[in-house]
């Protein structure tokens, strides 16, 4: 048998609400002064030979990000 899923602290509605407030607080503090100077996205697809109704898809995103220095 597998392990039981990890129970998040603060069960119920108030626990959920507290987590949502925490997510928003972290998003507000996150530095967004980065600049993406290059972005390349590749998608590769292949059908399985023994299962024609199954498609494998791989998505690769390459980015060059320059962080601006704080003055």
C-alpha cells in the first residue's frame, strides 16, 4: 500500500483561506523585475506503435532571463 497523502495544516475552510492569503502574500513580495530576452518553445509528438490512440508529447521551453540589479 502507498503512503497516505500529506495533510495540509489547518483543515477546513479557515485553513484553506489562510493558505490562499499566504499564496497572495508571496506573489505580492515576488520580484518581477526580470526581463526575458529569449524564449524558444519546442513541442515534440510521437504515436506509440503498439497503441495508435496514445500520443506522447514533450514540451521544452528554453528561456534566457536577465535579472535587473537593485540600485
